[in-house]
């Protein structure tokens, strides 16, 4: 993964710039690099604290991140990096679980006993008891909290204790580990994940197991690695921005009137044979009419040719319009100071009826920005030739 780029700036020297990934990189020497997206309010870049709050709100809409109920108002974000905030969320979920009580289950247990019970493991019995005729090497079920779900939680707690730099998080993890004293560490986490029970009797574990998946399998992280790397927690901003806009728009649209689909896979660029699948971020439909919306995490500027809108983005929008028979295609970009006071969408039209609108999403005032977008969608849908 190409995460960083190296450039030079007059009067400063060499500059390392992060590309479209945000999050945290922790090096083995303890150095922490927190990478946050650039977020603007009007024509100025927002403060680091406000940016972090916006970014964490954006992450709520990623399906991989299970923290819909967490309240950031109780956390001093300026004193915690993203990883520590995530660890805090996990700790609070485990605290709630421990207070309710860890679930037990019948689990297989092997031992050399003075009684015969369950399954007699004869080969192990011969090896262990040549000189102990009074013993039996057996396997039987015991009702215990040493079940796969609890092993995964304990393993995650121990892993987070090693990588956390927060004294409070470390202290709370130590307290929680006491409740898991009779639980083994997961030797093969993938095996335990495969044995997780996900029915209604285990609903208290659902969110916690999602967190365990994130921390142990790192499914929502990138594959960034290096010799000096201790831990990385990185997210592609294109995906974060896309999920955020789609999630907010889905909540704002009237479900009785509109249908919304994300990552639609209905059309191909060519039909015979079907090749080059088209996957627009968002398709909004009302009756037989549709609008396609595609998000672009790019910084437009009045100083660039065509504001920095790439030809490939326009070709893509043109294809969406033709294949979906869309009334309009919206290309949505984040609002930035480099666009000055340009907040209203502007439109490109071709003689063959293709219309592409360039719109902006104000991440600081996201609800207001989405309401404006809903109004524009409504106006386009009601506009009949």
C-alpha cells in the first residue's frame, strides 16, 4: 500500500504527506502518527479536536465499526488518539457484559481422573497410566465460562493492554482481566471465531465480538506494514466519505417516496458480453426515475483547470447517466477552503442530454448540507422535460 508521498517545499524542506488514508500509525519506538482528514468550516480548516469529532462521526457509518451507541461528549478527544478511543469503546462494552455476567456453556474437558465419566481416551490412558491403574484419562463436558466467545474477549484485552499507551485504559483492562481469570487465552482465534454462537441467547456479545474481530483480525484496517511498525489503524477516506454521505442521505430521504441503493451492481458498461461492471456509490429512485450520486474524496480548487475534476470522473459520470437513464448524475466532493464561497452545485450539460452536477458536502454542518442535497434531488425528480 502506498501510504505516504515525499515532496519538498521551499523554506521548509522535505515533507512527508499522507495520501487518502487516515488513522493512526504506532512505531516500535513509541512514536505515534495520527493522520486526520482535512475538514473545513467556511473558508478555514477546522481545529484538530473538531476534525477528530467529525471523523469519528463519519466512522459510525462504516459497517465494520460497531459503536453506534458511544457518546463522544464524555471523552476528552484532544488527549486520546483514535486507537485509544476505540479501546475505550471496547472496554465499556466489556464492563457492561461483566456486570451482567459472563455466559457459561458445556465445553469439553480432558483430564486424568480417579473416576470414569464421559469418553474414555484409551490411547492417552495407556501412555499416562501404565503405573497408575487407579486413574482414567477421560473427556467429559463441564459447565464453564471458558467458551470461545470469552476466550476471544480475554485475548483481545491482553492484546490491547500491550499496545495501549493510556494509563486509564491499561488500568481498566487489568481490572477486567480479573473477571476472565478462569478463561483461557485463545490459541487459535480463527477456530474460536468459527465457533461463536450468534443466536438471541448471546445478543449481549454481538457488539463485543465485532470489536474482537476488528482488533484481532484487523479486517477494517489496511495491510500497511513495515519493520519499525508496532500497530496501524488506517481507513481509506474514499470509503469513509462514501459511507457517511450514503448513510446520512438514507436517513434524510422519505422512504415512502424514494428508494436508495448503495454500490448498485445492475449495469455493465458493455452488455454482450457483460463486461466492466458499473458500481455507482448511490442510486436514488422515485417511480421510474433515477438519480446517480458518486462521492469523490478530492480537494477541488478554483485555481486548478476544471477545478481539479478529473476527466476519468466525468467519463464515469457520463457512463452512469447513459446506463441508468438518470435524470442527473451528482458528483459530490467535500467542501474546502480552496473553493472559496462556492457551495452551490454547478452543472455540466451535453447536447445528447447528459447532465452532471458538481455538489459539495459540508462535513461540519453535515445535516444542513444533506438537507440541501435532498431538496436538490426532489427538484430534479419533479422537473419534467
